[in-house]
């Protein structure tokens, strides 16, 4: 007699890696698929012929099976050397397998058949089928197995548990789940399940079972459990049969997000050494730093919000280096995500101060400085050279030089040879504005005067000559007055 289940040929796939790995140059490595042509929950007293196939880019390095009950392993075998290649019906190769389970060696047994496939050193994937090897009138206990979570999985806040449980008759199995704290050295196989089942302190969780498919799916609240290893026991029983069967999986509960710490400078000068920010003190209180994924995000705030400039992530990215090529205000955040999916973010702000350009001006080959007066021949062309002006390395190529005469822009560029401006008298103010791409500007102003000998006497010389003439006149007048005073006759 068999349970009223749909025909098998069920495909079960489990990811080999947490992220896809590249195979070849243009596609990703999909997970192994195992297909088994066997009804789940079958009841028989005959040998069982099992067939199926594995699908993968490459031939798996190892395939094996074993049959077990609640007491341990009953039968086992290796399939690696017996695989045969099938006609390709999909984009990936398939290899078939066949083997027979002898009823005589297994009976009586409420068993689970486990088939494994492994690629290289990756964790094996597994499919499970329940089988009842039975003869006679007495019923066997129920079967139960857990498909998810897998061994050593992580859980935070909630945990979804999935699996199957079957009974020989028409009654639906009753499932009871218990979660108990464990250690890496004392887990499922080392614990006495009957003591767990009978314990009063551990809260029990009833799991509903689908009457047709034998499947169960339930979300368990683990937010109240301490961080650490925990064993999840699922006990299956049937009111028609004494005793129970069990399944257990060990998981890591982590309800605490990492404690994120960023160390680094709050300010720097543009063009200085790269800034180094340290996140190595970020830690997970119970599980430590192993497995933490670090996500560094640098943003530049603006009136419209903050736009990410760069995002870097990695499990070993415990520090972050930022170039000082660009000035401004920045915010750096570090998000740490542990293996259970808990995350925490810390943020710091820092400023890179921009340096104004340094103006270097030469007129006809002579260096001049702000406020100088330069006398030049009005009749000759004049060379204005600002090519020696400097700035930080990141800004030097973007310097913009604007020349003004009497505050009127006339030219843009670092070098210019030009005659005396038309319509300008014997003197004018020359202003040079040098700005970088951060809009930082330096200004230099000099007075250009005509020094041509044929030109009228400069006003300063006129003033000097007049002052000299007045002084000579005053001295002469003084002496003349003194002479007259001596010639005045005295009264007797």
C-alpha cells in the first residue's frame, strides 16, 4: 500500500555557493540539480529500484547515498563510478544513476533515503525520500526529516523550518518542535532526544503537517533566544503507533547586530596624502569579526541631498582610503552585515579644505607682485606671463586665468603678448584673476605706466620740480629779507 501522493520525479536544488561563481567567460555556475524518480512515503515489502540524474556544468566529484532510521544508518552505497551520461535535453549535461535497495536488509524500517552530490570541496547538496519497509500487521512509526534550515545555518529574529513527515496509515503525523541551546562540541547527535522531548523548561512548538503532501512549513520566533548554537528537534508521532521519530539540525542564532566603529581624520588639506579610515574595531559581540561584510559608502552632501560617490564592499575590507584630490564636505558611512543578516551603520563627516591658486606673474621677463607699479615703453609690445602660477596637483591643469584692464575683462589664458591698449592713457590697472575648478580665486593687481622718454613729464616729476622751485624761492626770499634788516639805520 502507498500513500496517495503524486508521481515523483521531483527536482531539488540547493545552492553550492552564497554567490554565483563565473564559469568560462560568459555565464554563471548554476547549482547542482538532483532528480529522483521515487514516490515520497512509499510503503513496500519489496526491493526498491531507485533511478534519477544529476545536472551540472561538470561531473560532480562525488555522489553517494545512505538509508537511515532514527537509530542510525541501515544501508549505504557509492554512485560516483556508476554514472552514465544522458542525452542533453537542457543547457547543461546530465548524468544518470541507478541502484537497488534490498528490502531484506532493511525491513522493518521507517527510513529516510538520503542522496548526496558534491562538487570539488563545496558543501554537498542532498535530497531525501521517506520509505517504509514493512510486512505484517503492525504499523511502523512515522518518518520525519528537515530540509531547511540546513546544518550550521544562521537565524535572526525568525527561523523558517521546512520538511516532510509521513505515516503508514491515513492519519496525519503530529509534529512537536523544541529549541535548546547547545555548543559546537555537544549538538544533535550527542544529546539524548528523549530527555529533550520530556523536558518541561523548553517551550514546545506545534508544527502543522499537510495531509496530502506530508510537508510542513512554519516560521519560528527565535528573537528571545541568546546568541549562540541551538539545536532544533522535530519530533513526529502518530496516535495509532507507540513511539516517535525525530530529526534535528544545529543552527547559529544571532539576534545582535555588529557594533560598528569608524576611526579617521575630520579634516585635511586638498592635495595631501590619502585619508585612511579604520573600521577594524567593528565587532559582533558573540560571534566575533569572522564573516562580517563591510560596506563603505562615501557621499558628498548638497542642497538636493547626498549622492554616493563610491561604494566598496568585502569581507576583509576593514579600512577605507580616500583621495584628497577634491575639496569639500563629505560623509563616510560603514555598514557591517553579519552572517545572520543583522546590520548596523555608523557615519562620520570630514572636510577637505581647498587651497587657493598661487599667482606668479612676469611682465617682460621680470617678476611682479600685487600692488607694484611697472614702467614700460608705451610703443613696445608687452609680454604678460602667468604660466608659473601653481596649485595642488589635481587643480593645476584646470587653472583659469582672466586678465582685466581697468577692471574690464579682455583676455583669458596664461600667456599673452599685446601692445599698449587703445583708448587708454599713460597708465592703467592690470588685474589677473586665477581660479581653480573649485571656484577658489586669487587676484593680483599692478599699475602699468608709460616710461617712454618722449612722453610728457609724469605728474610725479612735475610735483617734484614744483616743490623744488618753491623751496628755492623760499630760501632766496628768506635771505633777501635778512639783508634788508641789516641795512636799517638805528635811532640814536
